[in-house]
């Protein structure tokens, strides 16, 4: 029985290391080879305080965790903003430095380490045997699991997953990636230091060999084996690695002298098999909002006819919330655009009512029926004309009538003399332009004109060489992308850049500002406030998904969505930031015609809700739907501006655009 408790205590210690590493590696996507080194920091700190200062287990361990946290933050700072390869090299260097210092400095006991560490004690009672220590370690292990779970499955953890998927996209939403990366590294280091302290107190000795590079690699194997981004998987991985020793020695009857060699062989074989057959690990990351396996037991087949789902009013009867209804698959949403229902059997509020505005549907939109699947027809320039296919009542598509764009209003964005050079190439050559408030403005021109580069300069993703970018009277040139986003200008990307392994709902929730759940201390100091705001954030995200007709896909991974669906989720995500100015980079590129119409319908309504839109687009039919004021850009310069009809009426502009 003592032997069994010994193995269980070892599993708890190793699971502590694995769960802490999973926060960095699984949730944040930053590989670290220094977790054992941080264990050494906590273990040796506790050992020195125990032997030389007579400090008790609790206080020595807490001090070791504080030291581990501080060192973790300091080590992470040089790695911020660099690639994952550099993070591995940095943590590897730190691990070598710690190992060398511990083995060579006499104060740390050299290769023999520090011995005679006092036993685990609480309230004056010492715990010496594995049986006695087990309850203490079990409580600590459960506290670590609860803490990591609370951090990883909260709004804070949601941002960590965003960093893992796409750091620039996360910054574009106004989130400071430095704060999250540094803090999670410090937290993981502190918990690793706790694991080191438990190890030292359990064996009454702190030795360099116990915290070697091989141990760090072993912790990485535990995380990969169990499943990155899943804390239960970390425990399973720790259990499998720990129990491999008695299995080989007691069951397979391997000579103890050769057991270490065969363990390495088994670990390598397991990793190869996992990479081939189950790359997500034994217990893959759980997707928030999706029912777990035990919740699916006895449930009906989800592949039911769409018309068989309950209507929204029925699903919400009895006081249920919209988020509860969508989580249980009860709501069959639709896009209500002024009486036009798209693609589903149940209407949801129109975009104007969802976003807090007034009025009914979209201006210039009439007819009924779902989005058509026919072509968009030819571009026409006669006043009052529309697209041929869209005028066809048999097409069942939105009917966009041609209207003159509204007169120019006050400028929300003023750009003066903007220049960007790449070596000897001038991509943007002295651009002057203004984006009128509460209107749709378009940038058109041939490929390579510098349109997307302008968006990068506006939002701080590229540094401008010369010029000025003024947003609402404030100069934003030189500011970081997240700072510019917080000032009210947010961009989407031509290649969408959604977080593919997060659901559509999670993608939109990340963008909602002012979330107390994004601060670790508030998760534990103000849980009531966090819960209330989390419900509000969820409802807001669901409303925005409903506004673009994507409520039905709220719990679908964005990597599983079609390209047109991803474009709509991307629009919902930038809307969630509450930014005044939305920069949309080719929102219809690669999108099927029926999705083009839906995107146009959504964007066309945004100025009525107090939003300003600047769009880069090649699809002239789409721009005709928007009735946008257009800037024509060529060779890094703004040649002229006007309505789309006016620009395309000029032969030299048509020749520059189409090449004929």
C-alpha cells in the first residue's frame, strides 16, 4: 500500500509540472524547455529556507513560487514578439544556465545538492511517510487543477488561445499581447516552482539531477501525450509516464538497470504513434460550448432536418436565455434584413435592432426569399439601374437599387503625405485621403497598388516612413496595433485570420472590450462580477452572429466553416470591438455570390448604426451594392476619387484597372 501511495504522490508532483506547462504550451502555443529549471528555482529556494532559516513548508514553498514567478516574467520578456523557435532557444539556454549554476556553486551543494530538508509539516505536525503525505499533496494537486482550469477556461484563457492561433489578429482587436504572454509565463513558472518544492520536500533533498533537461523534455512529453490545451490530459500523461517504471519492472520484468533505456524507447514510440494517429493527444482540447461525451450519452442524432428544430420563441420559453438555446442547439437562426429571411426557418431581430439602433431593415433592400445562388450580373452605370440578375424576381436574391452616395461628412480619418518604402520600392507614395464619418468609403485599383499596405499603415502593423494618420483628431502614427484598436479603428484581413481552432462564438467573444475575466486576479477576487460580465459578453457575441446570419454556426470551429461563412464571422468580430471605424480588406474575395449579397447587406446597414467603413475590394458589383465613395489608387498614389460610376466612366482608369 505504501508503494501505491508513493506512485500516486509522484503522479501529483509530475501533474503539477505538466499542468503548468500546458498553460504555456497548450493554451498559449509557446513551447518551453525550462519547466524543470523553474522547478529547481522553487525547490532550491524552499530547501535553502528550510535548512538554513528553519522555515516551514508552507512559507518556504510560497516564497519559492514568488521567486519562480518573477524569474518567469523576466525570462519571458526577451522572447515577446519573436517566433516560437526563439522561445525554445531562450528557455533551453535558461535551463542550461540553471543546471550549470546548481552543479558548480558550492552554496547549492554541488552535484550532491542540498540534503536534510525538513519534512512536510502543517500546523506543527510533520508528515513523513507516503501515506501521510498523500492527503496534503492531493489537496495541493486539486488546488492547482482548479486554479489552472479557472485561468485556462476563462476569458483570460480565451485570449491565450487567440495568441496561440494568431498573435497579430489578437493585437488587431485591441488586446495587449505582452501582458498576457508575460503573465501566463510567470504563472506557469510559479506553479512549476511549486512542483519543484513538492519534489524537494517529498525526497528531503534538492539535487541538480532531479531538475535536468531530460526532466523538462519529460514534462513536454506528458503534455503532448495527454493532450495540449486539456488539463485532464496533463494528469493522464503524468500518470502514464510515472507508471511506466513499475510496469516495465514489475510486469514486463525488465532489468532495473535497463529500465531507463526502455522507457526512452517507449516514450519515443508513443510520440510517433500519437503524431500519426492522434496528433491532438489522448484527450484532445475541449471546444467550449460543445457538449462533452457524457452529455451526449443518450442524446438524439444531431443530423436532424433543419425544419425540425424548435423556433426561437419556443426555445426561449420559460425564461431561457439566447446563449442557453444556442448551446443546446435549440435555435435555428436566420438573417432578418428588412423582411428578407436568409437560409433558415426562423427569423432573428434585424441588424438595426440587434445593434441597438432604430428602424427596420436595410435601406434599398426589398423582396423576400433566401439568398440567391445565381451570378451577380453585369456592372451598369446608368442612373437608377441595378444588376440584371438581382432585378430578376425569379432569382430570389436581394434587390439592391442604385442610389447616389450621400454627401461627404466630417472626416473621422485624415491621412496626409503617407509614405512607405520597402528597400528601393516605394509601396505608398505620399497618400492624402479622408474617410467620411458614418459612410462607406472604398479603395479600388489594380493589384499591387498599395491598398492593403495602407490598412497596415493605418493600424500600426507597418511603420510609416513619412506622413500623418489622424483618427478623431489624434495622431496614431507610431502607436501599436492594439492601442490604435482601442482608439476606435479596427481592421479585418484579406485572408480572414480567424482563430481556426476556436468556435465562431469564441472568436467574437474575444473581441468584446472591457472583460474583467481577462485579468487573473479578478477571476478569484471578483467572481460574481466576472460571471455577470461573461454572460453579457456571450449574449452580445450571439447577437452579432445573429446579425450576420451565423447564429446557427456559433459552436462550430471556424476552421470547419466555409470561406463565405468565415468572412461573416470576421465582420461580426470587428463589430464586437465597438470600434467607430472598420477597415475591411477584401471582404468578398473568394466568396460565393450568395455570400457576397449577404456581406453587402450587412455592410450597407453599418453607417445607420454609427459605424464608418473603409473597404478594399476588387468586386465592382459588390461596391455597386454599397453605393460607396471611392478612391482610385495606382502605383502607391491616389489618382482620383468619386462614385464608382464616375471612375469607371473614365477610359484611362478602366484601362489601369482591367489592363485593357
